C-alpha cells in the first residue's frame, strides 16, 4: 500500500531546510512511490491541520532557496499558545496525524525539535528527525545542515571588518550566534583570523583579553578583532550562573523553576548588553577605541552552501529509505560520509559543546589566538 509521510520544519530557520525537504520528498516519490504532506509553520501548523501536498512540482526549484517553503515556528506541542494560554495540544496533533492517514512524520529541527519529536514518539507516532541548526550543537551527529553556510557568512563578515579595524586602529568586537555552544564563533574566528575568540565553553577573564590586545600593540599591531559567541561568559558570570543553577536544582518540588533553568531563555537584549559592556571594558583597559558588530539573523539567511545542500540531500534521501524500512523513533545523523540512525532517547535533551581539547581549540592556541582564559 502507498505510504503517506508528513513533514514539518520547526525552530529557527536555517540554510538547507528546503534542500532537506526536497531530498526526503523526491526520494520518497521516485524510489518508493509515497505521498508527501507538508505541515505549515511547524508543530503549530500540524495542530491546526494546515497542510500542503508536496508533489514533484512543489519540490522543484527549491534546492538553492534559503529558509523553508513550509514556514516554521518555535511552538511546542505540549506548551502551545492558544487563546492567550499555554495548552497541551499533543493529543490534537496525534489526532491530525491519524486523520491524514500518516505512516510517518519527519521533523526537521534542532535540539528542541528532537525533544518534541520524542514526546510524539511516546504517544505512539512513527517519527524520524533530521538535525538542522547553524549552531552545530545537536548531539550525536558529526554536523548539522545550516552550519557550513553560517560559518561562511560569519567568516566573510570578519574578513570585511579587518580593513576597518586596521584603518582606524580599533578593537572590533564581533558577536556571533551560539547561546550554549561555540562551534560557529570558534570556526569563524579561526577561519577569519580573529585575534581573540570567546566561546561559552571557556569562561574568560577581561584582563586576559586586554593583555592579549596590549601585547599586540607592543608588537606594532594597532588593531584587534574579537569574535565572541553570544553565550560567552566571563568567569565571574559563569560562576554566578553555576551557583544559581545549583541553588535552583535543590528546589526539587518546584518543577517550573527547574524547567526554566534546564532550558535557559537568554534574550538577544541581555547578550547584546553583555557584548557592549565587554567592548567598553576593553576600550578602557587598552586605550583603543572599540566598536561592536552584532551579526544576528544575517548568519541564518540566504542561499545554502554547496556543502549544506549536499548534507541535507544526503540526510533527506536516507530518511526516505528509513521510512520505507520502518526504522522509526530515530534521528538521521551524519556519520563520516554516511548516515546513522540514532534513537531519539539518546539525542533529546543533550547538547554537543566544544571540548576544551578539541583540535580547533588547539589550532587556535597554536597560532597565537587568545581564548580569554
């Protein structure tokens, strides 16, 4: 019998989403004669049963397109804003899954999507996920699609800022996305030749950064580029955060407080203030004029790179193969040049951070880049 596959994109947009949709859809149509139903705007669209048929015409000419033709949202099945309240709409989503006669649901997203997909699996749905995020922080996959494109954009930005920093003898602090993992800032910082790289995994000392910049001045270098992940913290801030986490964790009966700590909702405003404060501190400590550039959502947009198109297509076609084989409850992980099915239980709630001895970290230190520690 013909199988019906539902597909949705959830969380922040990311280059390569359309390439992945195309990979799943075309392989399902061409190799297995399946029907593909897209849900608009993530889990919210599935809750509202807003669908579109993904036939060969809809899948045509989307490989190079940024964003997602399905639209996306950050709404969670179990905490969906409805009528001014947060309601558990999981059963509604389960009902729409069956009403559309689905044999499987494919969810494209990052860490939050893996957790939401696991909740649906626990309700008896056949779910498969694909790992996307520019942060590259989804656990148990070598890489996520979207990362390579964002890495190129951030590196290009650092390249362009070099000329202004050099011409005006300034410190330029470049804020790069990455709340909890520093892969993007570290990779772009190395590729762009940043003089200082600050990431969440390595708490920094402002004085150590200032001394690295002063040392450059003593060697005749009149400018510096500081690449900072938005989630990077000073040692004092990190210590305070850890103390608050430990304090809250003791309140076992206050589940809402525990959940808030487990899923920190750091705001762009708070992180921008932190970056501006760092720039001002460096200006005072070094005597060099400082400027801040916040790349923000610029990093997530535009045409996906060739590497991301290839990765998304590889994972998407493998996903269709797994649906045909009845391999459900898994994330399609990139592993070398191939793929591996990783159970959602092993992925959900975990995050891939930069190890302190990672080769990228060692390379950065070897070429004289300060990591602020």
